C-alpha cells in the first residue's frame, strides 16, 4: 500500500476555516487554527496506520 492509501485524512481550507476530511469527504473537525487541524490529521492517520498494521499482522499469523 502506498503512503497515500495509508493517509486517508487531510486538511481542506475553506474561507479561513480548516477542515479535517476523510476519503468519503466527511468533515471530522473544523477549526480556525491550521496547527490544530494538522495535529488531528497526524493523529488520525497514525491511528489508521496502526490499526491497518495490526490487522495485517493478525491475518498473516492466521495463515
């Protein structure tokens, strides 16, 4: 999997507001602070990667 596929959250900017968005265009957080939005994107992407890796390891162990 590419880094892009393992980073399903990003920040959109809309009229001075920063939105944390996922691949389904759902907004998870909206804030007026870029640093807050970037922090949440980082946390969500790390949590996603961690869960993905655990699932991959579990599937490998089951083989």
